[in-house]
C-alpha cells in the first residue's frame, strides 16, 4: 500500500542540517521504512509552508504507516505532519462496489 507523508522541518532540525549539510535525510527515512517492512519509493524536498519533505513509501501493513509517522514525529525534527494513503484504480473500483452494497443502510440527517 502506498502512503505519503508530508511535513515541515522544525527550526532545530534545520539548524542540525545546516551544521551537517551532507547528512542524508533520505537514507535515514529509508532505514526507518525498511525496519517497518516497507520500501521507500521517493523523497522530495519542498518549501510549501517552510522547508520540508514529502516521502512516498510502500508498506504491506497500513498500521506501519502510522508507526513510521509516530517515530518521525517523536524524533522532534518534523512538524505539521500529514499522512495520505494512495489507492490504485482497482482499489477504487472495489470501494465503489462496497459503497453500492451498503448505501441503503444510511440515512442522512433530516431523512
């Protein structure tokens, strides 16, 4: 299952990277994802709300995406973290089939 984590670096992390500019954040992230049984797909550095990163990775267990995020946040180097799950077209088709099966069980407010 593909996931994306986007985040901004904390001031402390930016200072640490300034002091050691050759340290590889991609390598550190890859090690974490591999320890969780996953595979790093890509790392992009971004400057949306401040210097940050987007990490795309594949893990077979969706709970590991949450665990990976927790470890990264607990490290204190990232903030404003968002996690997204990417769905394949086939998975979307399967979701639509499930929606059709359960649609009648829900009543919207006022109905």
